[in-house]
C-alpha cells in the first residue's frame, strides 16, 4: 500500500498554512491520549482525529488540551464531530499539529458504532506500520499519525508503571505549589498502576512491532477499577484490550502516532474495533 493512503484516497498531507491566524475546522475525534503532567495546567491531553473539511482533509493533532477545566459546552468524547478553531503549532515540526482554541469547541454530531464510523475511518486505514516507520526514518517530518490494521496480533504486555520521571514529577510539584485563583487545593496527577504494550505484525513479512499503549481509556479503566488488587486489575486490562478488542470477530485497527521528541517511536493511541 502506498504512503499516500495514510491520508485517504488521493490525498497528500496538508501542509500548515503560512500565516498564524485561527482557522475553523471540523474534526472527527478518534484519539484521546492519556494525560501527561503539566506545570501550567496540572495535566494536558493530546487529541487527534480526522479533519472533515473538504479543502484540508486528513489527520490532525490538537494540543494542548486541559480537560480538567473544560466547561460542559466545550467537552467532547471519541467519535464526536467537533467544530472548533485552531492555529498551526509552530513549535512542533509535525505537519498534523495544531493549537486549539478549546473555548470555541462544540460538538455538532456523534458517530455511533459502527457503520457511520467505518465510512469516515476506513479510507485512512493503512496495512503497513513498517512503511510508516521507514518514511519517518527517511524524513523526520513524514506522517506522524496513522491507522494500522495488524495482520496478526501477537499479544499484550502489562507491567507495573514505574511512576513519573523526575522531570514530570517536578512539573507536578510546581503546579501543586502554585496559588489556585479559586482558592481550592490543586490535585496532583497520579500515574496509572500499569502500563501496556501491544505486540503485532503489520504484514506477513513484518518482523514484529511492540508499541506502548497511550490510550486515555486504558488509564481510565484502571481508575474505575481502583479497588481491584494488582492481579485482578491486570487481568481486567488484558480481558478488555486483548480478549475483547482484538477478538477474532473484531476488525481491529490501531491508531498510532509519534512524539515530537522521538519521531521514530510510534505508540498505540487508541483502538478501533468494529465487528467484522
């Protein structure tokens, strides 16, 4: 499959505009990544999806977003179609990256499973993670978001989270130590108890990929089951993310993306798992 299909049929990646003005866009939200510590906001979230505008279709990354302080009119969830304005993220070389004005966001539709979602997502599904990685190795500014249909899912690794890095912990400490304008105490972002990796082959000739899971829902499930002991919690994560989402009757697709600091390293940002 050609690299061009990473962006839909006959579409090349849309370059960022020259100016820094706001642009209105409609985005089908497909990815809500796990929160990261932020000195300014406490935590920030990266959201990605498919831009549905006829003049600029393709993948888009929206960052930073602080879901903690979003008013209800501006909140949204996966598979919502959201109208908002954003401007190019000049500090991020990746073509898909934009800075959103989250106060402008409002949901205009929600795509229920699975037929309506398939119509929008399927044209952007690529069969080869190897091709994506090769492109980035050749050019760090190559596509940084994609959807990959694995040829064979080999398993999932679930291990205890080591805790925040010293750099992330310093961000949390500085955030908590700042004066809250509302007078309330600031809450530190807690790391999840477990982290996970998918192991899969993208094609029959692939040597295999092992990619970390950065899905918001992977962390949210752990918080929901916070009273489970470690053994039971790990079992529930495996049951959801492998036995259910990757079951033989599911047409599993991984949403993948890289980070600006490590463009050659891709992670699984979310899972699309319609019935076959």
